[in-house]
C-alpha cells in the first residue's frame, strides 16, 4: 500500500514544504545566534576538540548503518504500517550502538586513546559517542515523521527544544559557564527533548500500534535479507566513506592540532547554516520520488527534479556567495578575533553547501530507483581522490604536502564535492531524461550572478562604511544584496529554475493561506 493511501494524518507536499521552510527559517535564526555564541564561549581549541570527536563517531555510526537507514526510510514511505519494520530498524540500531560502545571500551583498555583520539580526554570520548548515538536516533525519528506525512506537527514540535536550548546556551555563555563539559550537556538536553516529543507525537497519531511493532524471529531474519539485498552495494562505499571521513579530520588533528580543527569546524558550521533551508527538503523530496517511482511515474519524477533542485540550489547559492565575499566579517561576528585564522577556510567552505544541496537531492534519485551500485561506484571513486587530495593539502611541506591546514581541507571538500555531484547529475539526466548541459549552465550562471552581486555590494558599502565597523557593514551589505537579488530574480526567474507564472502562483497560494480562516 502506498504511503499516501493510508488514512489519517497525511499532509500535502505543499503544506509540508511550507512548514519545513518556516521551521528552517526559525532554525536558521536559532542556529545563527548559537553559532555566534558557541565558538566565542569555547574558543578554537575546545571547539575543535568537540568537532573532532563528534565527527569521528558520527562517521563511525554512519558506517555501521550500512545504508540500512535509506532502505528503512524508503520502505516506511511506501507502507508506514508494515508489521515489524520500525522494531527491526531500531533493534538493528541498538545492536550497532552496542558494538560501538564495545569498540571504545576495548580501545581504552588497550591504551590506544592517544593514537585514535590525539589530545582528547577519556570522558569526552565517551560523551561524544553517546551524543552521536542520540543524534542518530533523533534524526531517524525526524525522518519517520516525514515518511508518515506528519511533517507539519513535527516541525512545530521541533521548535520548542531548540528555543529552550538556545535560552540555556545564552545563559551558560552569559554566566561564563560555557565550556566543553557544559556544551555536551546542552546538546544532550536538546536532542533528548526532541526525541521524547517526536515519540509522543507518533504514538498520539496512532502510527505505532502493537501489530505494527510486533517482530518475530522469522520476520527479523526476512528483514535482514531484504535490507542487505538493497544496501550491500553501499557497504564498500561505507568503508571508503568511513576511512575518508575519519582520516581527513585525523590528519588535520595530527598536523594542525585542535586549533586548526577549530578553524575548520567554524567554516563547516557556517556552511551548515547556509544549508539549513535546503537540507530540510531532502527527506520530503526523497519520499515523493520513491512514491512516484513505485507508481512507475517517470514524468512526475522528472517534474519533481525540475521544480525542486534548481530552486534549492539557487537559494543556497544566494547565502553561500554572500558569506564567501563577507568571510572576514562573518568570522569576526561568529568567532571573534581568536578565529581570525579561519577567514580563508570560511571563504572557501561557504561554497560547499551549494553542491551539498545538489548532492542530497540528486542522490535521492539513486536511492528511489534502487541504483545503489552506481551510487557506490561514483562515491568510492571520489572518496579515494579526495583522500589523496587531503594528504597533499594538509601534510607538511617536508612530507610532500602543502601544509594548508583548515584552508586545505575546505578547498578539497568544495572541489571534490562539486565535481562528484556533477557526475551524479549526469547519470540523473540519463535516468530521468533531461538535459545535463542545461543544469550545468544553471549552476555556473547562478554562481556568477550572486558572486557579482555580493562583490559589487561589498565594494559599494566599503566606500561608505569604515572597515572597523564590521557588523554594521555586514548588515547593510546584507540588506542591499538581498534587495538587488530579489529584483534580479523577479526579472530573471530562470535563476531559480522557474517561470514568471510559477512566481505568481506561489504568491497567490501564499496570499490564500494567510487570508484563509
């Protein structure tokens, strides 16, 4: 049975998109304040340590997932009342989490801590492990609400722990209690609160009755076979991804230390803020593609891709290009003078979210059409290239490297991601029957237009505002840049991959929503 055919709580795609956009805007504002407070409160070294440890375990947890999370989401989107599916996936998650805890315990007992986690204290290693597991569970629960079609309620609920957490964070910062220990505590509070609220919502909607949760031994074995058949092509890619994800940050820790780790982490987090708007749409896009593919509706898949992908790329580019040009001011606002060494990394890393958005959405096509082998092969090829590039950029000059630190890792991330995503896009074009050259041209034109607007705005404001007034200059530049960008989009809607009629329809629909009683 299709997910849309279930009686009950299914919200329309347009309604879910609207609330995702609203939630993303609120999340953007919360994230903006948080990212101003966190680096300033922790400093480069503690901030780098937190990022290094949490990245290590999130990468390891991603490997132990084996691609099962993608299979779970697709299956749940198709039939959300399938018996034992939810119980199977969370049982699998529990087993994998237990293996991770065992791995850390063995590493600690064998005195491998200094080698695997250079310069990190044992309690923080365990804290990062627990947080990675908790975040993974929370993200799965969030995906479940999208698969169930109850995105609107979930997005509203999501705002409460974010808001309370922000108040807690500001309180810790104001009282000068924001350190690595309290920051871990803050994260545990936010993610635990979110998970508890989502579980209550799902149960209240009646989506987890006993017959759905029932899982026999025979059904568990059947699910193992089904999930493995879908996901095993991703296994080798998972190994490559694990090696690259951990080794890249490990090399930066070895050759650059926690300070360079902190610079890179700041650049990555600023990029993540740019990605908030579009990243929230990826699960919804995947769900609709999966349902369309299940109905053999290639035309709908093509229309979904044409409508969503260029639009979300352009929205991300609007933020990314401005942040790249204003990198020095952004670093001052987010991190203060102690993070001045992160300017070049932030300027480069600002472009990463543009193709990250493309990558998530084009990757959804591979998953929806079960082309996991092709997805794996592309991923492995660029993972190997990326790992080699990482060493050359980060290693000291005396060891055949360029000693570029955080800037080098940021540069590698942007280039490898952009090229890899375009390779994916080429195969998407063959699968869905659209012109790859048209989408490539759109990427380049959007990048050129927004970079040009950002540079022109920055130069013009710089003639009026003194260089020392960084915050005022940033805000004024942002207002002017946004105003000119809106005018450009109005006269050239193709920048968003849209036609003029699409814009009229959007504002007409928005007006009806605002005036609807």
